[in-house]
C-alpha cells in the first residue's frame, strides 16, 4: 500500500503544477456511488469544561430535577423562560430554540445519561479518556479518530482529510495525520511577493527528510497549495445561514466551506468552551444560557449551510462529563457524570431522546450525586463509525471495549 | 571599549544609524556595566569556526531564550560554569537597562486597590491597559532581561500555577500575582510559592476558592457552601498529581480546610487583598488519610497552611515538579534517573527551586541533550528576536503591542490559557499545520522588517569583504544557527541566493538587499531553528 509519505513527496515534486489530485477524483466517485465504501463526513464538536446536560436537555417530567435545583432549574414548558418540549418528558433549554426545527424534521437525536464509565471528575483526565477513546487508560497515545483514520486511509489522502480547528490539534485526532487550522483566509506563506515563488521553493527544500517536525512541515506545504486554490474570503454560506461571530462559529463556517470545496475532508473537529459553570451558571437566562445560544445557533447555521449535503454528513456533540444533579452554594454546579450528546444529520434517527433515563432520585444517582451513565459514549461514536463511516473494525477504534450496544441512532 | 560609531565603521557597514538593542546601548553609555553586557566586539562577525563551542550554544539554548549576536563567543570567554553560576544567581545580575525601560509601565507596581480605582470596569480606558502592560512587560523581559534563567522560571511557574487573566476580577488582580507570587518566589522555595499562590487574590477568583465557604454560612446574599474547584486543582495540578491516591472525600476535606480564604471587597480601602474570614471557615476536625494528616478542630487559617506545607513536601509533588523541570530543560521524555535525583534534591533542600535546577543543569543528561527539544511558540518568537539582535523602537508598553499580537497569533499569549493546566510544555503539542505556518510567517515578518516597531539591521550578518554567495550564506547561517548548515540546506539556500547559479556567484547590492531578508527568513523558518 502506498504511504502518505509517497503522496507528500509526489505532491511537493509537482507542487508548481498540481493537477487535480487523484484523491479528489476518488472521493467524488465515493460520493456519487451508493457503495458500501461511501462514507459520511463526520463533524465532532466538543463542549469543553463539562457542560451541564441536565439544563441542556431538561428532564422536565422528572420532579426530582426540580427538587435538586431550586434556583437553576429550567421551568416546565408553558411559562416564561421555559423548556421547549421535545417528547413530553424532556425539553430543550430555551436558548436552543434554533434546534427545535431540526428536531421536528427528525434530523436531530439526543442521547441522555450518556458518557464515560470512568468516575474521574478531573477535566483533563476525563477529556483525555474521551479523546483517546480509552476511559481509565492513558497508555494508548493515539485518539479514536486518529485510529479510525489510520485504519481507513488510502494511498492518496488529502492533507485536509481530517481537520481540527484551534491552535492545538484535538487529542482525538492524534495518530491520523490531521491538519490544525485557525483561519483559512490567512492560511498562506507570507513573504515578499516578488520573491515568494523562489522562497517557497527553497523553503520546501529545507523541509526534506524525516521526523515529526519535517513531516509537519511537508503536510503544511501541501495544505497551503490546496487552500491557495479555494479563495476563502469570498465564501457565502448557503440559504442565509448565519454563524455566531465567535471562534466556534468561524470554525463551523470554515468546516462547511471546506466540505463544499471538495478538498477531501472527511473528519472535522471544533471546540466550544466556557462550560465549567461552578458559579453563576444561571438558569433560563445567564452565562450558560448565552453560551448555549451560541452553541445552538452554530449547529443550526451548519445544518442550514450544509442542507444540500446532509445525506452524507453526521454531526455529533460531546462533553467530558455532565454536572452534579444538585446546584451548589455558588449559583452553579460541580463536576458530574452522565450528560447529553446530540447527533444531527440526514441519516439520523432523529426526533427522539435515546438511551435509558436512570432517574434523579437520591438512590438513583451516581457517586457524590451525579446523573448515572446508562449509555457508554463509545456506543454512540462506535455506531456512527460503523454505520456511517464504513469502518466495522471497532476493536481498533475503541480498544478494550467489547460490548457495543448500538441504540439505533443512525441508519445504515 | 568600542564606541558605537567605531563598531559600525569596523564592520564595514554603510552608516545608516539605527537604534541599537538595549543590551548594547548600555556599553555606549560608558556605564560600569558587567562584562556580560559588553557583547558586541568587531571581530565576532568574522568567526572563522562555524560550530565552535557547541556546549555553550546548548547552554544558551536552554537557560536563555537563545543566543544574541556575539553572545556565544562572549560566554565562551568567561566559561560555561561561570555563566551557569551567574544565571543561577539572578540577584547578582544587573538588569537596570530593562528596569529603566519598564518604569514607563505604571501598572506593574500598583496595588490591586489602586488598579481598581484607576481603571474602573466601565470607564475608559478600563482594565485593558493593565493587561497590555503586563503582557508587554512579560515579552520584553523574555527578550531583553539579562536574568534569562530567572525569566524562563517565571514563565515555568506562571504556567504551573496557570491563571487566565480574562476571568472577571482577575484582570485587576493578576499583576499582583505576577509580581508578588510568581516573580518573588520563582527562585525560592516551592512551599513559599504554593502558599503565596493559594492566598493570591487572582488565584482565589480564578479557581473559585474565594467563594469556598462553610455550608450554611451567609456569604453575600446567597446561601452558600463548599466549592471544590481549587481544592481539586491544587492537588491534581499544583502538587501531588492525580495518581497520588487521594479520593473524592479527600478533595472535599481539602476544600473544607480552605474555607474562608477569600479577598477583600472591591469597595474596601485595601480592595483585592487576601483575607481570612473565620466565620466562613469550617472549623471542624479534618482527616486526610492519603497525607496521614489530621487537622484538629479550631485550626482556623492554620488548617490550610499546614495542609499546603504538607502537600509541598510530599514525594508525589517532588516527583512531579522534578519531572516538569526535567522536561523543560532536558527533553520531553526525560531520563527517570535524572528525575529521581532532581526530586531528591527538591526534598533535601526543603523544596528549593534553585537547588533542584542546579542538579538538573549540571547533570550529564542535560549536557547530552542538545537539540532534542522543539521550541514552543514563545521561545520560537523570542529566540528569533534575540538571534536577530532586534530592537523595539520607542518606549512604553504600546511600542511592544505589535509583537505581543504576533505572540497571540502563534497561540501562546501570556496569561491567555483558560484551563488551569497551563500551556502544553512539549513541542509535539504545537507541531501541526497551523502552528508551523504561524512560525514561518513570523520568521519572514521579522526578517523583512514587517512587524511594526521592531527594528533589526541584517547587515550585521554580512561580514565585510564577503561577496560570494556561498561564503555569504555560510556567514549568515553560522550567525543565526551557530553551527554549519547541513549540505542539502546549504545547497537550497545557495540556489535561492544565486538564482540557480553556484556558490561562487556574486550579487549586486540591490539584489543582496532584496534577498538578504529572505535568506534570514528561510533560516529562521528552517527545521534547525525550530529545535533547541
């Protein structure tokens, strides 16, 4: 099997006259066929800090929810600042009104009481375990997406096959030769214009050889060449989609642009932070509500912008843990356990809250007072990988996890 | 000593006068500056031995942010040991040139209360100025301080005790933390640094311990109670680490021990200072099994002080601090034997940073580790500035802002990391497509003089009488890398400079003027300059 290195060295040799790469043609063929090899594009959004799932997807039908949160609870449907009812028991936080239409179109699914079996309340450990895909273990150095990509890569992979937005590449992408991006518009080598072609040529020659540093340099040079052809400043989202004006919103917008530009994108990661609401969380209004609005509006914009491609896109959201059932003394909540994940796309069993609701009565809680986990996050991600990304070898993607229990979240 | 005018004439430069770097300016004032400041001598530019003094180059690449022009030769003359000794005793180093510059930065020496008064939240200019001055000062110190090892340790501890300056009141409080906690204790005892950090108003707000109170006590208008955030992070990140064997119960007990550690109100005369409030403190007995510690009832503030002292002296803390220091100075995966010796030195010296550093920096493992680390973005930027001998034109914090923005663009702005774990300290975390492109573009921006306010004179790197492309390339390469260019790299650079001719080709002045910045940029962007 030809290696990524052969693609890159070939790419550099022909950098000046890069004809349409073979991976581009190949991907187009993959898309137009309805073959078993056809793969969705997967977009993973990580809410960093432990999002309070109980206030994101509100169990308004559970009276214990209201007993635990006399200040922070979202009112039952029908009042001011009330939850938006989904199925008579659960509702969306009112700031997520942008998602209601997607729910009604049955293209948004929720999995509640979902997460990692590991009891840790450490952000760093919990994120680490979730992104490695090995709860409780730090011995595996790669991420679940990195392993999936390594197992499914072709001879002619695009340098944009996997993209992570942010200054630091998401740990889930480690091991998969992913590209970290912050802005497509400024993604170019900036040297004196008169000398630029010759400087680029010399620069490319300096990055010959092997090793992590040189490899990253070569990948960057290949990526620069592709972006040069894209004209990112002129991008217009489809159907009036309006992304939030934030790093998260910009990341989603650029993911959509890359998808529509056919650069071979298959996996994209983006983050949204500020979920660690120990104090001043607020209920229907306040700090978390504002953050949720940005979160939901971004998802809605992405959904609208990609409407023509939805049949081959799956979006999944996650957070390293949820938050404690009871509010604390500072108007917030402490680190918890079970949480809500969203899955959106054209092939999602939407309009339903999947999983088993364990209840919030004191003896139903986990540890110091957290929501139980009744669906392992690997069941959610594993089902998407197997059914939508065409990779049934889940033992490599999630080593050490044998008893997958798909919930029927996606078709395929 | 050589005057500035004589220097320029001797090095064969046409006389375009540019502001010279502060460390050079001190010489020309005729101050009785110590030998380390008289770095630039004419003969340095004609160093005939590329690759001489590799052990000095390695030392400078680790205990400073990178050699300045002529510095390798200067340090070689005074000697490896002498230079290390000096850097281990920053109090003996005269940094008055930089200190004078920083006097313009009024906020650095103001109390938190005065900062609240002078820069009210909804006023103009608001706390933005405080943040600007702190960031600019941190960057200027990294580039220009003679106490380089001290500044590296300030950055190390700032990351270890990470505080995000954007959170609420922290904007007004981080200045005091930087000055009175980090900079005061960076070369002292870790137990003093830990205690100062625990009482630091900036930390009390950042990790919410200011709101950690005895359940049921009235605090503000809300019912209130324990907040475990700081208790968890002080153990997980600041001291013993997550594998030390503490349980959730221990975290809760530690939180109880630290209740009532809060800060004075904003409208108080001494706003923003540490305050222990007994009625908010849980005074019951506390047992912390993994520390083998029982804090008896009625301990008051000593509950927290005793606990923190015990954490500082814990072997788990020693091992973690030792490992982090070895990662910072030796390699990303340091030899366990060295880590163990450093941990022992930490314990034997009653948690002394300087004593621990001494063991690490004099070790064989350190000496053998040249070139094994990838530069983090901060070091990438600062080492480029130092290698160029670049100057920042103008005084006051605003002059440095364009360069501060460059640092932000490559992802390592000071005090901007939001999570308590601080910026990743291994190069691999930063080696990705966006990160590489950022460094390359910074290299060309600095080399071409496109960063507003940054001045450099590249003709310092062109020895007099050199005309051939090959010799020119060698001279510039040696001046920046302090080692010979590897043959393939040299060929690529000679090819660029000569437009495909060979290394005997000569260049007209206009062509040299156009290509020299690009040559410098290419070298600063090359793999060799990304490692140290």
